[in-house]
């Protein structure tokens, strides 16, 4: 048996002897529906603790985190901002992405603008819970 060029496949040459070494293949962990459900619950719990920097409420409570869905190891999150060009847009995306990635998932962030009804609720909550900052 010739081992030339096959060392990476489990061959070893030692003192003119050829040894075939067992090779173990590690298959990546595959998420099943149950694992996805658990991941989604963990993600929702983590994101419910993400607070707005200027309003004393979470992004979930304010309606900024609008939708969360899990597909395999990817978590799609839709953020609804009160208006386009919000100055803290990148900051908010970052604080949403961080806990998702800490849980070992990939964050896919989609951005939209709040509807009139969502905007009215947001502004009422903002006014009642404003703490200033940033």
C-alpha cells in the first residue's frame, strides 16, 4: 500500500511499515425543531432584557423588536424604527445582535419603519418613560 500523499487521510509510515489509522469524522450539531424552539425561547428571553438607551423600557416593550424567527442556526429579527435615519440605528442593531451571537446563533437583522399606530404607542411610551442619555 502506498501512503504517499495520504497522510492527512489516516496513513502513517514508520520504519518502512504502513499503518492505517482510524479516522473519526465529527458531524456538526444539527438543530432539530425542538432545538430551534429552545433557541427561540432563549433568544426571546435575552432580547426582552435589551433596554433602549434613552427610554426606560426594553426594545421589545417599545415595539422596536417586531419579529423573531429561527431557521437552523440563523435568527431573523425585524426591527421597526420610529422613522428612517434614526441616529442610534447602528447602536440599536449592535445591542440586538450581541445577545443572539452570544447564544451561538447568527443574527440576520431586517429594518423597517413603524406604522402610524405603532408610532403612536411608541411615542406615548417614550414620553412616559424618558430617561435621557446617549
